């Protein structure tokens, strides 16, 4: 990956709906060349998909929380299929430390969150933090800053 690929990725992370022509102008290349680079990034698995960023509060999901789950590794084979089917789970990470899973969820109410936590407790102990506010929303790594450091 070169600096142009990094610039294209940065542009797409900010707005994946930009026309190829506009991206090409921003990186000083032809549209076919940029299109070929994007195709290559997709084929290499660097770009894994495209999605819209949604304000969950505006659609009624007022409770965002992080749930830590302490779970025996033996339960992972049952847990992974379960958690992948939970519609309110935004992210699930296997992590180090006392807890083995870190799960980000969004619910319309704390009552719904409580029901979900009760379902999780069949896998192990939980600890939950409810989000009051977010100072940095989900974003990509600043590839251009990393390129400048190298």
C-alpha cells in the first residue's frame, strides 16, 4: 500500500459515496486508475465493505452500553453463534484481562438492556457501563498521519 492508497482509504472512510471522478481529482489520478486501486483494495480484503453511519438516538435507541463478559473459553463455540445473531450488538471483541468479551450494544430502553444482560449471564459474569456521551465517534485510523511519521 502506498500513499495514494492511504489517501483513497481516508477519503472513502470519510464519505464512501463520493463519485470515483471526485476521488480521482483529490488524488490527482484518472478515474480508471482510482477505480482499479479501489478494486485491488477490495480484492486484497483491505476494504471489507461500505456502510452508512446512523445516529441511533434519532431512531429511538437511547441507551448505548459496553458490556464486559467473563466467560470460560469452552463456551466460545456456543457464544459466538449466539452473539452474532443478536440484533442490538454493534460490536463484540475477544479481549485480554479479567473479562474475555467486550460487547457494544444499543437499546431503546434500560429495560431491554437488562433483559439482554440476563441472557448473557448464562455464559458468565457481566459488568456493564452505560454511555452518557461520546467525544469521538467511530472512525478509521488516520492513515495519512501514520504515513507522515514513517
